[in-house]
C-alpha cells in the first residue's frame, strides 16, 4: 500500500511538471508571436514612413511655392545682382522669392529698382532684404574671408530657419532657362543628399584643386559653389563627418573649427570650406553637369563642357569679372543683352536677335568660337515662353500646320 502511494505521488508530480512545462511553452509561444507581430507592425510603419518621406521628398519642388532663391551682394555688385534677378524673372514660369543679403547702403537701390519694374513683372516675384550678419564672436574673421560678404552663404541654413530649401547663386549668375528647371533637381535628391553643385573643372589637367590645393576637396577636381541648391532642413539636422573630432558635428558646430584649422591653407574662402566638408561627406552631395554652372574656364582654353556643346548653356557664371571687360566678349554680350532688355519688348527681337548679332564679334576668342552654345538653350527657352503665352487659336493653327507638314 505504501509503495502504491509512493508511485502515485511520483506520477502526480511528473504530470504536474509536464503540465507546467507545457504551460510555460505556450506562454513563450504567445509572447514570441506577439513580439513578432509587433516588430512586423513597427517594420511596416517604418517602411510606410520611409515611403511617405521619400514621396514627400520627391514632391518638394511641386509643393514648395514659390521657388526660393538667395544671393549675397556687397560693394559694387548692385547692378550685377539686379541683372541676375531680371534673368530669373523673365525666363521663369513659376513664382519666385528672392532672399537678398546686402550691405545697408545697397538696400534702397534694390527696393527702388525692383519696385520700378512693370506690375505684370512684379506680380511674378517677391523679395526680402536682409543685412549682412555673421556670428558676433567671429564676425570680423568671416567678413574678411576671400571676398567681402562671400562667406555669408555658409550661414543661410542658420539664418533662414523657416525656409526648407533654397537655390543660392552668386551675383554674376545669369539664367538662360527657367529657374524651376534647376529647382527640380530636389526631386533627384536621395535621403542623404543635402546639396547639389557642379564640378569646379571638367578636365583634370586644367583643374585647380587637384594641382594646387593644400587641403582636402571633393572628388577629382573639387566643386564650384556659385550655383548651389540646398536642402537646408537636412543641413540643419545632419551631423557631418570631419577631421576635427571623433564625433560627427552639426553644421553650426563645424564651421568655425574648420576655418581655424584651414585658414592658412585655403585660397577660395568659403568654397574651399565646402569642398573640405563634402570631401569627408561625399554621400551628402549631388553633382549636376557643367552646363548648369558654365564659366570662362569651360571655354577660354578650348571647349571642355560636353553637356553645353550638346544642350547649350543653361546657367551662365561670369566669374573673374568677365561681364565688365573685353577679355571674354561672349560673356559680356549675354550680360549686356539681358541688362539692356526692356520688359515691354518681344524676347526674340528685343533680346535674342541683338545678342546673336553681337556674339559674331567674339569669334576671335576661344569662347566666341563656340558662341552657338550661348544661345542654343536660350532660343528654346524663348520659343517655349512664346508658345505658352500665345492665344489658343494661334496654337491650334500651328498644330494644324505641323500636322499638314507631317502628312506632306
């Protein structure tokens, strides 16, 4: 009897332990399933968020109205800046807003001239004027870097805090196609891109950075900062790799230490600092072709911008003061044609025809030998604008004529 009870006790104990084990396994399975479901939900949510963010990024150029441009003007650059603004306005279809950073004595000149333009022109753009400003503790050092006020562009993300993206251009820029076309590069940004620039040189044998620079620079030949498309929201939220600290640094924490380290080694001021930053963060930069920032270097030693030869010049950059001397008459011809153009005139007869006639006198220069690229895209831009402004019945006639021509 006692043996029987002992066996019964052992069996009961075994059954109890088995039930406990089974219950424990069941609970673990349920928890694992719940955790797996939660992770799946988080993954789906993350993927949805990333897709939404990617969709939002692709939609930025369409959503953001008006197109935002920024320029910095000091010294004698008033007329040059106004001519840049004029080229943007007359060739663009979208509404534009200009953020003009200028010395105090230039503010009235900007206001008076822009307000004097015809109302039909004024209705297509707006502007804000700001004083030149640098961080107070280092203002003097930033002001004297390279050219007066040039380094102001480095601080745009920190000053224009409510602006998501901006197209920064130097004062010596001329648009030969609508501004919204370069603005659309924002839709080509991947999740790591914070800015887009053009190469400093196309031909390494002629490059400055790869031959003379005493500091790191982007890619094979560096980049030029005269035309710079910036996603400023991303810059404000990105921490950048660098050679100053083991930690990645924010834009605001990076600039002054970078200047302190390299100020005795840089030649082109803030452009050199940008090259150093993107040398260590190449994934943050989108590079666009040379015809979006066409400079004298692309033709004074022979034509070396293949994109411009194929498509024409999209944005002209007259650095080295070429708009205001006779060293490169092709560049000054474009500048003078836009500056002298009267808003009430037809673009074809009031701007393009006189320009093409003037360019003929530049054929003795290397740039003049490829003078057709200075008007190739401009002619298409003017044609597109005229077709868009033509009465519907005229466009119908053109379509019928084209169809008849195709059948003949």
